[in-house]
């Protein structure tokens, strides 16, 4: 196991017992720590294909990995090929 440097965590950010920050807001915080931990563990063990498929199922990107609105920047939505007529 490699030791990773700890990221800077401001004093006003909630952390778990290992000093890792919680996301804050209505959907995050200590009350959702177990669910958040399970999701993060799953993400860390997914293959690239499994991760892509989860993004496709969520409507974040298409099967080629291109971000879908509203996640794509306007620049990403327009093709760099001037002959491409969307």
C-alpha cells in the first residue's frame, strides 16, 4: 500500500475519522457516510467499460464517451470538423 499525501482540507470542512472530507449539502454529510463509502468503493473497483456504461445509463454521456447536454460545454457540443453538419 502506498502512502498518498493528504490533500489540504480547510478547517470548516467536515471530515470522517480518517480525515477525508465529506461533501456537504442536502445530499451529503455524516448521515450519508456509509452510502457514500459504498459508492466510492464501487467506483474504485469498476473497469473503464463498467464506468462508461454507468455514465451512459445515467444520461451523462453516449456510448462513445461524448458528454450529453447539459454536461457538455458548448465547445464540446460543436464539432471541430467544419464539414460536420450535426
